[in-house]
C-alpha cells in the first residue's frame, strides 16, 4: 500500500489520521517538518497539529481548525490555497483527508513511514534544485556543498525535544547528581529556559552581562550558583560595540573583585567562556538559523542569552500560536540539540496607573508580568522579575517561578526568593543593597492613628529564639515570622540586618 501511494495521497493520509487520532502510534522519530509537504493546505494543517502536540493539547480536526484560525498567516495561506483549488471552504480540505488508516491497528506505524517518505522526497527535491543551480553556474561548488549539508538538518532535528523515560530510569535517577544541571538546585538545566522580565531602561542588559561574566568564572550571581564555569553566547540587538564595551568594562571591576583573582587571569578565562554577538536583521526562523551557525562555530555553549525577546520573535507576541511556534517549535529543538539553556530578557507591559494594584501579588502572580501571551510563562522553566522600588536606584530581583530552586540565601543564611540590589555609584555594574527604613511599608490600617506596628523587646527575643531553632535548610522562615508577629517580611529582614551590624560592630571593638 505504501509504495502505491504518491506523495500527495500520503500527505492526505497523514492529515486524515492525525485529524482523527492525533499522534497516537506515530514513532517520534518520524515527525517531519511541515515545510516538507507539497500541499499548502496539508502543510498548514500538519503545522497546526504539531503545535498542539507540543503543547500537550488534544489533536483532532476541530482543534486544528481553531489553531489555524488563531494564526493570521496560516489562515491566509489556507484561504488562498483553497481558492486556487476551487474549494468553497478551506476546512473542506481537512474534512476530505484520507481516513482509511484510522482503524488500522498499525496505522500509526504506517503514517510514520509516510512522513519519512514525505521528508525524503522533500530532501530530493531540494538537492535536485541545488544541482540545477550548480549546473547553471549560479552557485559555486563550495556553496552547493554547504547547501546540501543543510538539507540533512531537519532529519537530524526530528527527535530533539522528545524524551522517553522508563519507570526504572526515573526510579534510579539521582537528581542531586544531575549532569544536565546548570544553575541552582536544578533551577535551570540543559534544554531549559530562564526568562528575565523588567521594565524598559532599568538596566537588564548590564544585569545579564554581569550574570554571564560571573557564571563564566564559576561564581554565584547574587546567590545563584552555576554548576561549573559556564560558557555563554550573548546575543543582543540594541547596543552597538561602544555600548557593549562600556557595559563589559563597567562590570569588570565588580567581577574581578568578586573572583579575587588578578585581572589578566579573569580576562583570559572570560575570553574563553563568553562570546558577544549583535544580531539586528534576523527574526523568527532566520534568527534561529543564525544561532545554529554561531553554536557550530563557537560551541559547545551552556547558556544562550537573547536580549531582548521582542527583537527576535518576529511577530505578535500576544498571540499564543506565534509565541508557541517561536519558543517551542524553533528555540526548544535547538536547545535540546546543542544541550544549552536559553536566557531571554523581556519587557513588562505598560505600567498600571494604580501603583497599589500589585500590593497583594505573590511570587507566582509576578511570573505573568511579561508582555504578551501567557504561553511565555508556561514555556519558561524559570522566571526572574526585576522590580523597581519606591527608593531611587534600588531594585528587587524576584525569583517568580520555581524560585526556591534558585537556592539563594540572605545574609543570615536563610533561604529566600528575592534579592535587593542597586546600580553601582561608579561603573555600570550591579551590587547588593538593602531597603532603607520605611515605616509606611509596615502601616497597619487597623491600628489607631495609623502608627506602624513595631516589634516589642519580648517579640524581638522570641524572634531570635525562633531563628535559632529553625531547622537548617527549611524554607519559609521570613513568611512564618511575619505572620506570627503580624508585621511585614521587610520588618523581619531589617531587624536581623540590624542585629548582624551590631554584632559586627561589637566584634570590631
């Protein structure tokens, strides 16, 4: 049967099967690139089905239709193709697809063979086209050779992002010795994603450059420890060579001081472990291909920084279909293939007019603060939010998603999910800071005369006893203490900061 069917019929059989049964029984290694389809209608239907499959959403005819209708480019493509074929409604192409293999017990295996045949035929067509251009002297033999090598890339990428784990493998796995871990307590691993969100102009570029340089030396970045000295590819769009030089040189003094090594030694190691690239013209698939070439030239790489996401996604980030295609369909396979993690910088939306609207947000709420589709939050494995405070130049870096796995601690050694930091007085680097005393922050509206609650001497003694008896490594100390004494977390933190300063002063005397 498979030999008698031509490629258009095989494409129709693939769509008919998937529209009724999803990807049930189709070997993961058979999944092909939608661009290999000769029929525009079937290619778009297949692309929509792949999108749904990667998001673990149901894949049936009606969900495929919904997915196509959400993407204006796909919708126009199928409308034009249907009109050209004299078809009254593009949906008819989906309804008319061959469903003869749906009830076949081996239907998934057969469809897998069809997909491989479709991909192989596309490779042959491309190779024939390249050979024709070479025969007409339109390209050189070297260029023809390079293009033919690229023809093999889709085949190599088929299984990237697909992992099969037996129960025994998972039962015997030792997470504490995970070789894929890159940052924190498996906070970010190979193939993973870290999203840093903040307002435009607050200094995200210098913050991420500082992170890349600290991790390149194997040093923690505001408490976030790398598994080892990490190699980074830093790709950005907004800063020219002079801007980047100012940032790198401004960060260097802080990095060298933190490393406690001679500057020439630090420079030597940074030259080996950080590559800076400016990409200003490519978006979407073209951008990912640029990253692929850079990885092949400078790899192996542990972290790929993208600054900012809006410069490279190439379409409306508020549309889930657009966001899923770029992040899951393009970025994820590349990360799996080359075993690196993405670190994307991203902007928040327009600030809300009500400054108190986020007063009662928790960390998980802030994970959704980035501009665009909520698919961003679902996709990212870890999310940091750089928050402004009412104090000029002082910020909070909040670990908004899986924050406990960042494995950071405060100055007293207690686990925490936020760090207070500020712009340095000199240079472009960031450094640790503290929030100034702010009685209004502890204001209790139920208290008469609006006086802020304060810890009594007895409460301070109880708080110290609570801290001393708190089990090592147990999280949530500040939250529990704030609830117990009915004050803010910042009040608890400031009390212990004062205690520490007093102990240091007395020790110095």
